[in-house]
């Protein structure tokens, strides 16, 4: 979801533990980061690979924006759009 009028981008986090994935989802989903709303979601391992590949090709096609200053290091490290949990 974008709220600032600029594409906020995507972040992908792969968890091996469902407890940690659920905790990260609960902590960051719906939180704002650099003026943009974090929309976390879970997906399958197969879909994860597809999403990462699509995001990489979209990023390669567009010039990279300058990084925004980070005030909240924890939010920056875990601003996950998609979380995957291995079975």
C-alpha cells in the first residue's frame, strides 16, 4: 500500500519459525515506516520465490530512489511486506 504518493517498494523476509514470523507480523503489520503503511502478509515458499523475482526485475527496470533517512532501526530491519515460514 502506498500512502506518500511514491512507490515505497517491497521487502521480503523468510522465517524458519512460525512463532517468530507471527510475532514480526503482529509488531509491524499496519505500522508506518517513512510515511508509508507496512502491509505484511504470509505466502507459500513457492510464491515467495516468484514474488522476489518479480520485485527484482521491477527494481532493475526502474531507477533506484535515494534512500530515506531511518529513524527507527528496528522498523527498517523488519519492514516486511511478505513473510514465509518453512514447514
